[in-house]
């Protein structure tokens, strides 16, 4: 036999609406709590009526009247005193504490929260506690009926906060999230699933969180542009009211770095002819973007950590505390964990800014998104110059075939792509990019990437070998030797460098002499360990 559930309601005594005196004609008046218990299609088995200690007499009168219209309803009175019923913090805290003390059994009871009486603050708190499931029920509202015969009974309306049941409302939230994601991507249609998932989460974090965001990835991957759009999205959704302050930490060197970040007083150091606010104070109530945060000095990192955690700091030369409620976005193309091992970055700072960390992929990892980004760059050129330039069909196919092939290394990522489109648009005749223009640009890109690679490879070699020795090496040996020298320069001993270079093969030997193996390898090129560490 299936037992029907009991209906349990919670309500606030209406000191104005529930009060009509002891006169007989009170039954012709509409009273919210009497109405709640007078419905033919809704039986309230148990009503928990909240009131303050000044309204005990009225509460007892309401209990008597409910007993007259609904004898099956058990009314339980609870005394809760609000010093200020319009104080959101007080009302929410006391209602929250009351809910925590109750025992709820959803298997045997249906729960309702009556929101017709009380202040607007009370009604908002009822909504929040119900939506968060601290009160595991639905909202119910009573209202008078226009029909004179049933006016005192009135009507009820149940409000279920399970948004999954409201497709149209849920769709509106979906549309809002999609608009946010499209904005973060600059309106560029992207097909890379991993990147789209990343942007989807960043959109949620940008709106819901005040904690720091760390954007990592290679140079030119779009960290600065994304940081700016995160700020703009926050500004559109009224999450920040201040400015977007962008700082390249690589430019903050020496004794002026501290003053630039945290400000300084007049005369704090030589050349400080007037006081300066500093970047942190300029970002108050806004967003501070610290690009290349790995370039900050250790002392600046320590003060930054304090400022993030306490929203306060001391300008250079001042004994007065300055306050700035900024939200931090940090960017870097460095491995901060490796910098911690090298003593160049504070572990506690990384822990603090690493709550929301996102690795932006390189362009060559998102080749399916290149067509969309090409169109974006064409539109951007048109906005900047007022001249509309397009590819002809054959030229576009040739460019995209190359851009999405393995031959395109895109070392500068989106900066390389942007530069390529700018050059093509500038050199195009009759506002049409032809195949010949594309072939010339492809050759230009290849030469640029080859020069960068060669320059990077030979830099270390040139420090240890003569031009004649380098010329006699195969390309394979150049690459390998350059890598080995780079690893050696990172370690204090030959044994440590050997362990890093032979980290896999050494495990397969009963006894390994990493120093000897490295020494023999270097000797092939007439190099010694001392030659490398002393250079």
C-alpha cells in the first residue's frame, strides 16, 4: 500500500495582512496564512509559523482561525526576532540557522515555503534557501481572488525552482553562455574541441569567480587578447567597475619595478619628483593583467602575493597601507614549476595564482581553426584601413593548404598569421589576393622560420665551436649537440647533466656512469665539461 505524503509548509506571520482584529467580518477579508490553509485542492498537514515575540497574540489568533477552517492542519509556532527585517545579512543568517536545525524527510513529506508575507528581503532569502536546497521544497504564493465569493479563500501558485523543468528558461541561459563564449573567441568560429572546452570553462570562471586566472602557452598564442576579453566580459556582466591594466613584467627591471607595481611617494628614491599610484592601485575594482609574470623579481613576487591575499600593500617610501580590490590575470610562456626548481619563482605565489590555470594551444595545434582566423584577420585589416581585401578562390585554397600542412611551423603562432594576412592585403592589387601573392608570402614565411631555427640552433654552438667546426657537422649533429650543451649549462655537475640526458637508458644498466658517457660524447667534438661550464 502506497502512503501519500504529508504537506509541510513554512510561513512568516504577516503582521499587517494577517491582522484584521477579532471582528466577525474578518472572515470576509483575505489573509495570507488563513488563505494558505483554506484551499480545497491543497491540504496543509503541518504549518510552521514564524513570528517575533511582539506578535504572539496575533499568532495565537491565526492559529485559532486556521483550526476553524482546516482542523487537520497542525500549526507549530516558532519565535524568531529580527532586529532589522530589512537587513539581508541578519535575515538570511537567522533563516539559514533555523533550516539547519530542522529535520527534513523528503520521502514522507512535501515541503513548501510560503513567500507572500514578510519583507522583500525575507522573500529573497526564502528563494535562496530553497534554490540551494537548504530548504528542500518549493515556493508557494497566495493572493486574493477577484471573485467576491471566494475572495477570502484566494488562490495559490506553486513555484518549482528546478530549472531543468523549464526548457525555455534553460535555453535562455544556454544562449547567454554561448554569447559569452563567442565574445571570448572574438566571434571567430572555432572547430577545435579542446579549445572550445577550454573557452567554455573560462567563460564560467570569468563570470562566477573572483580568484586569479593563469594563462599559459607559447608566445603569440593569444594570452593578452584573451585576458582583455575576459575583462570586457566581466565589465558587461557588471562583475567589475574599474579599468583593465595590462603590464608586461619583462619591462619591469631593477629598482623601478617595485615602484611601478606598487607606487611610490615623492622623494622615495632618486628621480621620484612626484608620487605615483602604481599599477595595482590603478586596477582597483578592475582587472590587473600581468603578462610574463615569470619575469618578476623574487621581492616583487613576495609583495604581489601579499597584495593578492590581503588586497593591501605599502607603496615604496610610504608607511601607510594602500588598498586595491583588483582581480588578477597572469600570463606566461615559461614553465613556472621549472623556475621554482631554479629558484626564480616563488612556490607559494604559483599555488595562489594556479587555482584556474589554462594552457592555450599553439596555432599548429589548432589547424582546423585557421580558416576562421584568416577571415577574422581580413575583417580586422578592413576595419583598420577602410579597405576590403579578399582572396580569389585559387589563392585561398593554396594559402590554406600550406597553412594547415606540416610545412607550416607557425613559430610566432597567431602573430605570424596576422602578419602574413596584413602583408598579403597590403600588396594585393585591385583588392584581390592572387595566387602569385600567396606563393611569395609562403616563401617569405619559410625563410623566416628557417632563419629563426638556424639562429636558435647555432647560438650555443658558436660559443664553443669555430665556424669551420660547425660547417663540418651534419644537421643532425648540430641539433643534438646544441641540445646537449643546453642541458649541461643548466646543471652544476657533469653527473647531474648525465642523469638528465640518460634518464631512461641508465635505468636498464646494472651500474651506470653518466659522467663517463657524457664525457665521451663531448670528446667526439673536442669539447670538455670545463669548456661548457666556464663559458
